[in-house]
């Protein structure tokens, strides 16, 4: 089998065989096939696309290129959740304890963030003492005992995906639905999930800017999951403005704690309940989403979800007293316990009116400049840095009202420059703008269910 023949077949719009796709992936990982040939094949895929069978074959070839995690020793159906990325996306911190409290095991392997804020691992490390390294046996034991564990992803999970993504990034082939779908799903499958719930973002702060493109990506991922025997469902959710109010690692941990205490932002709470409901159904804990939602709402309000978070933090070496300190601090009588920036600055409204739009992508870049994220993998992250919004789209403000609070350890001059960017990212109008849905659609193997009304 010659690599050049496979490139030519795809260039001319033909399907590649399962064996042909495996030849490409295995040869690239082993070093037998050079970058320039894989780059040519990627460009052919970019223009010609892939069939659903080809995409599933590519996904499995990447999943099989490194470690595959066996979670069979964990009791119950293991349901993983994945977000395609957004600004202020704190749902994993809420869902892990919430879903575990409902009786569905959460055995999650996460990476560090690259971009506007840290990943789930970075956020959890804002909790004093929390560690993300443990043996496979310890990981399994913790999930079986308390229902949840989050550890750092193995460096040898889907090495083919890491290699392909680096090449796609420098050959203008990132924006390909089959390549994006196989990249995401290969990691989920290699991580041992029995079922997968996907949060596919859409809007200014998302990779996919329109609901239609997000639905196409979701359909591709659901079809992959179905073909390889993993129940998969995708929720299309809005990222036209940041989720919740906090953008930044310690700030998002605080917001997650408030949400688990039933005091969180409406949009973060709503999306967490929606995703969690589908996780409970996939995990066999509820027969339908309405039943699952009632159970999750009860766990938020009776304190069981918050208690599960305390157990989870303590089990991984974290100082669980921080949780109560955060709640006291919010009530005005706590001393503060999460990492805190030295400098805080406010961004004020330049005029009166209604908030017409909040550019999530611009705010993500601003948070990264404050130190909350990484521009490169080598960048050092500031766990205390970030932005706390004080408004949402549709809110009415007066000139001089606080739009956002900036947290940073940079110079006043640097923070002032970011403050101007934050102010420019928020647009105003005289009239109240039309409300936008938080959730656009649900995609499953049965098709696309479009939600015309927001709950």
C-alpha cells in the first residue's frame, strides 16, 4: 500500500478503506510517513471531506495509536462529558459532583488549557492541596468509593491526534468537520467512556460560529459514537456571551461552588442541569430527562451536590474547608481562601442603555492578557487572574455603572489597557434586544431536535 496512492484517492474524492486509513495513521505515528505527505492528505480531506464510515475509522485509528483506558473495574455506566470550548465554561466543575451525587460515576481525564483560561485541571489546582496525579488503581478506587475523580490525562492518550492537530494548525486544515469530530471523539473513546454527552458551543466565543455549523459537527460526532458502540448525544448551547459571570481559574471555582450551593448564575445552572439530565439518562439513573432534572434540582437544593464536591476535593488532597470559606466570603464574613490577585480594577459603562451584545471571544482574549490563560503550552498561568462580569445581554445600565471587575497581578498600565478592551467588547442599544436561547438543539442518533423556546 503506497501513501501517495491514498493521497491521490482522497484528492479525487474517493473513499479510503479502513486499512488505508490505518496505514496513514500508524505510519505517521511511527515516523515511516513524513509530514509533507500527511499534510497533503489533510488538505485533500479538507476539500473532499470524509464519509461517516471513514470518519469513524479515522477516530478509532487515532484512539488506538496510544493508551486506551479500561474502566471496567468501575461500577456502573461511565458517562463522560465534553465541551467544544467556550469562555467561562465551568460546567465540568459543577457536573462532576452533581452527577456523582445522583449515582452516576464520573471518571474524568482532563487536560490543561491552552487559550483564554486554564482547563479543568488548572481550575481544580486553584484549590489548595488539590492534586491530579494518581495511579490507575487509586483512580478506580476513588470513583467506586465516592463516585467521582478527575485526573490529568496521560501523555500517551491519542498521540496521533496531537501530531495531526499540530500539523493541521500550520497547514490551514483545522476547519474540517470530519477532522474536528474525529479529534474530539478519539480522546473520549480512548478514555474509556461507555456513553458520551457533548456540549457543542455556538456563537462568537465558540469555534463554530453558527448553530447550523455546530449541528453539523454534533451530527458527525454522534454518528461516530453510534458506529463504534458508544451512546452519544450532543447539546448545542450558546457562546454568544460568556457562560456565567466568571472568566479565570480561581474565579470560576468560586462560581462553581456557588452554583452547587444553589446560588449560581441562571445560565450556568440551566446548562449544567440540562447536560446532567442527559448524563443521568445515559447512565441508567433515570428513564427520561424530566425525571433526571427533578433529581438534580433536588440535589442542588438539599446540599447533597455541595457535600459531594467536598468529598471529591478532600479525596484528591484538596482543602475542602475552602468551600465553606467561599460561601462565607460571599455572605460578607469570610476571610477568602482561593488565590487572590493583588490588583482589582473596574470597567464602567461609557453610556446609559441596554447591553446589546457581549463579545465572548474578545473577553476570552482579555482574560488571557491578564494572566488567566496560556498563549503557548510553556506559558505560566496565573490562577488568581481573570474577569468577573457584572452584566448580561439585555441588562439596563446607567453611565458609570460597573460592567466588569478585572483581577490581575500585572502593572496598572497593563490592566488599564485590558480594561479598554473589555469596555469595547460590550455593545449598547436604546431598546431591549431580543433574547437569545441558551440551548438551540439536541442531536442524537434519532436526529436533530430543535428547541424553539428557551426553558
